[in-house]
């Protein structure tokens, strides 16, 4: 099985983060607006922005880590019952 390119891993990370960050923004906005905080939009944007940057890096490292494992190595560690 061929490994994915770095560019493909980056594009997958970005596309997933768009979906996940949108969810985080809606969640933060809902929580902040229900708690009667000031600056709800600003706080929600900060939370979503930080989450976007940090989790793109973590997802990329996670993908590359899995690419370093030879195909079938997980099955050798965790045999079927």
C-alpha cells in the first residue's frame, strides 16, 4: 500500500479542521450566549481560531505517525480473537 504524500495529509487536515472548527465555534457561541457573557462573538472566534491552529498541527502529526507504521503491524500487535 502506498503512503500518502505530505500535501495530501495537509489537505485532509485542513478539510477536517474546517468542519470541526465550525462545530467548535457554534458550540462556544451557544455556551457564551447562554451565559450572558460580553463579547460572545469575539470569544467564540478566539476559541475556534486557537483550536483550528493547534488541532491542524496535531492531526498532521497523527497522520504522519500512522504513515510510519508498516501495513499490517497493528494486526500483529492486536490479533483477532
